[in-house]
C-alpha cells in the first residue's frame, strides 16, 4: 500500500512537471518565416521598363500570380518570432502589356529605407535615371593610403584566381 501511494505520487509529480514545461516561460519557440524575403537592396535595383525576366532575376519567383490580373505579381513575407507578434510585408509589381515594369506598391519604395523613413532621417539615397549614352561616368576618388578602404582594395587586387578542378569521367566500360 505504501509503495502504491509513493508510485502514484511520483507519477502525479512527473505529470505536473511535464504539463508545466509546455507553457514554461523559458521554453524556446522557433521563428516562423513564410514567403519571399524582399530587401530594400532588391527594390533599389528595380527600374521602370525592366522585363519580367529581369524582375524575376532580382526578386525571385512571385508568391502570388493572379490569373485575373496577369500583369501583377505579389511578393509576401511574414515573420512570427517565437512567442511574438506576426509581422508581414507586401510588395506588388505591375507590368504593362509589353511585359515591362511600370510600377510597384507596398511596404517598400525605391530609395527609401523603411527604418530611416520611420525615424524621419534622410539616408541620402536617391533614385536617378540611368546615364545617357554620351555621358561619361564620374570617376571614383581613390582611397587614402593606410585607410581601411585602401587595405580592402589591396586585398581585392591581390587575389589570385584558382582554377576549378575538373573531375575525371567515370569508367563506364562493362566488366
């Protein structure tokens, strides 16, 4: 009788610990990501007049393509941190009849960092029209000797290319 009470008490205690572990605040919960990851750099690369193939190369395959609106692609991304609120971002890319990019709408806009737009700061990034054929691009100012940029440039210039080894073909002769 004494052993039965001890066994029953032990099972009850283990069961309560197991239930408490399900909602215990220290339990790790995973982050859930869904959809296409869209960054501000991707949006900044988009230009009016790009073809669908060029947009797909930059942005990836759209998450939604509506059969009723074939000229519109939707990119959705949601992130729910473990135990936190779900955050969602959306970008719609619109093409004309010639399959050229006409406009985009959503949570990202060209040349505007969302963080700095919320804080009211100008990041100095402006979208400009591409250079015309007759114009020469501005030359870059060389880095100061001894600076970090100078060190990085020397490292890049000193990189040697290494040929990729080609594997030998398999012997397919019957034995």
